[in-house]
C-alpha cells in the first residue's frame, strides 16, 4: 500500500512538473491560430507578397541587424490582444515550427521583457521595412 501511495505521489509530482511546458506549447499554437493563422494560414504559408510566408524567412530575418525587433513590431504581432509574455511564446513557437532550419545557431528565445521593449513602436509599412532589413544585410 505504501508503495502504491508513493508511486501516485511521484506521478503527481511528475505531471505537475511537466504540465506548464505542455500548456505553454498548446497555448502558443492556439494563440497562433487565433491571431496569426487567419492571414498567415494554419500552415504558415501566408499569401505572398502581401502576407509573407513564415517558412524559413523569419528565421533568417531574426538574426539580421534590425530583424529581431522587426518580428515584434509587425502590426499583426504588435497589436495582437495578448500579453508581452504570450507574444514572446507565440513568436518562439512560429520560429521553431516554421523557421527552425534557418534560425541562427545562437538563437535566443524571445522573452516578455524583450517584446515589451519593441512592441510599442509599430511598423507603418512592414513590407518596406522588411525589404530594407534584407537589403542592408546582403
């Protein structure tokens, strides 16, 4: 009986330990689908050139000078009705899901604090800024 109780306690502790990360991943996918997937589509293909693809290009842009803040400042991201911490989780999710092959080896996940520093400066013309970043980093 003691062994069974100890095993149940261990299972509960294990589930408690892993539950937050599972919820975060689920939450990121749900928020992506709710706030990004309408334009970028559930599979991230978008409708180029007006709605850029999320496949590979954001991973390259993230490591370019001006690229990291650009991804936060895109109007759809900056104005999404979620907290800075949630936006950080969603950005990390979409980079990992759609652009993992092009992320820099030293990629550091976004944090809510970092998102808060960029988010207030929303881009008026994100496609123009994107082209400027890419051209400047050639």
